[in-house]
């Protein structure tokens, strides 16, 4: 979805600052992972957020996605660095 597209663009831009070739390779890995999901939507493991699944196209990144009721349509919700807290912490209700 749109948030995942922005995540991907941000990651590639960040990597490109230091290593443009590595950025292109990472972008290719994201594309290849999305293509695999199109062919095999249940290839990822059950996600930490109910109703999601997760696929690691690289040891440092996870694609978080959902499937439709039939299990054929894939919606990529986020691309997250594995060192980041996932799922994100919920805001404390007193704040």
C-alpha cells in the first residue's frame, strides 16, 4: 500500500547515500519478494500483528502483508528494518 511504498523509497534512499549499488540491489530484493508473494502468497510466516504475514527478503528487512479472504490477493502494509520494534508500540492511554 502507500505506506509500504514510502517505506521502500525511504530505505532505498537511505542506503543510496552510502552505497548506490547496494541500494539498487536492495530494491531488486524487495521487487523479487513481492513477485514471490504474487505467486505464493502464503510463503511468509504468520505475522506478529493478527491477520498479517511476514516475509524477509533480506536478513535486515521484513515485508508485512495481508491476504484477502480467499488468500490470493496480497497487500503489503509495511517494510520494516528488523532492528526496529515490531509491532510498533501503542501510545500510552494517559499521554
